[in-house]
């Protein structure tokens, strides 16, 4: 196991480019199973989660060939309908093949999910939505067994919560269902819009992208196509916060700033200068960080995937702030690690009271999840001394070249192999 070692106190300046969105690329890979033939995705990030999905597709019989940041998936002949536990336990997004498999093959067997331990992410809405489309679903022995011997039939599916995963599975299933499927209270994230754009290019008929009501008129078949993955707004947000911590100016390119509207607004309220461009932003800071309260919500609210990074910024603010987590109940786990670095954080249920301190201090800390791990590295950028962050496999799941990109901005940062590890 390797660790990331950061020496704090270096000013960050320069430009960094983000890759394709992890949370989009994985679902697009699953959606490619809907159409026989070879679909090509470009701007695919080289991250561990994509590698796991690649393995899963191969196990289903889909050929996948990667060239740099392009991935061609040949789903002409699928030989299996099962996503086994060893795959799904490594990455929750593996459950996104549920909708595509049952739509394409009429059946799916998918293990109940794993992934980051950040709270309960129930799959009930996925199951109930598929049942509404006429799928027979049983959950037993750790697996979801879904069978649609007579195909899928469109209907109105109201979601209790705008679940991204449930919306995605219903989009894929509805694309090949008979008649019209209407998803009410659908998720509105940019990654959902990217999936809809991909499905439309494949021949799907969908209206309402970016709204809470999405209408799908099912078609008999879809065809392979080419699609560019949308830029990763969460990766961009992570480097934007790094720039705010490191004073900048730091320019982050490769994404649509509108996808980070509320994050950029909160940064401006925190005393950070934000200069938007068509494909990115430039961040700089000359004064102290001002305290700002945030509450996570589904898009277009403040993203839960940016909560940890923003808490790190608030940990060095000139005053106190309250961060409220409304999406995942265990997402404050990393706060204990941040407190080891001198942060003053008190957790009360789904609220965190963060009293800013003048200086964080270096300490050995451990990644608890993907975004929390990235946030701890950001804390190391402004800590007094040398911080060692372990369990960085979490970070590798979602960030390509994380250490290299921060180093290119002037951070004194490196990856170290564990003692005794093979070169």
C-alpha cells in the first residue's frame, strides 16, 4: 500500500486540466451494453473504478479496448447476465448494469452493492422502479435477481428521492421498454444529462434532460455510437478548493463552470476571487478565508462529493461555519482524521460545527473514502510540516494523476511505496 506525502506551506499557481467525469463514464460504459456493436467513449479517465467496470464488462462478454483516454466497447454478443459480488463489492457503480442487462437480455443477476462506506445508499428505488416496468425482482442470498420474460412496459415511476443511480437504471431500462416511461422527481445532475445525450445518440427518444420529469418513449433497438464524456465537475471542484487554500492564481480547465455554480458562489462568499471562462475558472485569494455555512443537497444544490473538500477550507477560515450533510449519514468520518491535524470540528448528528484555526499541523492520517481522502491531501497543502496520507487506494478510484497535477501547481508532494513493497 502506498501513501501520499505532502509538505505544507507552498503557494499554488498555474493551470491544471481535469479529465472526464468518473460518475458519468462508469454509467456510460454500462449503457453501452444496450446496443449491439462497438461504441466508443472518449475523454475516459484512467482511474481504478474504470478498470473495475472494464473487468465487469469483459465478464459479461463485452469486448473493451482502451487507447489512451478512448474506450471502445463491443457489446455485439453478451455471454452473461451476472455482475458478481467480487466486482460489485469493489465499486457500487457496478449496479448500473442492472437496467441495461434486463432491458437488453431480459434478465440480470447483480450482487448487492459495496463501495465507499459513507452511509446507507439503498437500492430500493432501483428495484421498485424496475418492478413498475414489469420486471420480476427477487433479492436473496446477496443478489438481485431481475427477470422480464415478456419485456418491459413503460409507466409513470415517481421516485421518493432524486436518486442518481435509480434515475440512471430507469433511463436505460425505459429506453428499450414498450411505450412511454415517465420518471418523476428524477435526478438532474450533469452526469444524468450526459447519459441522456449518449442514449439519444444511440437512438433513444428522451425529453426533459436536466429537469425533474424525464419522459422516455421506448424504441425497439439502439445502435452503437461515439460519445465524449463530460468534464468532471468534482475533480474540478477539488482543484478549485486547492487553489483557494494555496492562494493561486490557479486555473482549472476541462469542465463547464455552470456545473459548479453553487460551489463557486460559496467560494466567492468565502473571500475567494473567482474568474469564470467558457471551459473553466481561475481562482485566487489575497485575504483570509471567511466562514460560510453550506448544506448538501441533490443537484443543483451543494454536492455531497464536495463537502469534505469545503470542510477543509472552512477548517482554516477566520471564524466558525456550519456544514450540514443531508445526503449520506456517514460522510463526516473523515472529520476525525482532519481533527488529528488540528482542525476544530464538533459533529452533532448531520451537522458539523467548524471553528477555523490559524494553522493546521501535519500528522499521519488515513483516507476513509474517496473525497475525504482527497480533502486530507488538501489539508496537508496548508499544514505546518509533512503530512502522510495512507489508504490512498480510495483516491486512486476517482482521480487520475492526483499527485502529479498538484505537483504541477507547485505543491511539494510525492507518492511513497510502503516499506517492503515491490518496486
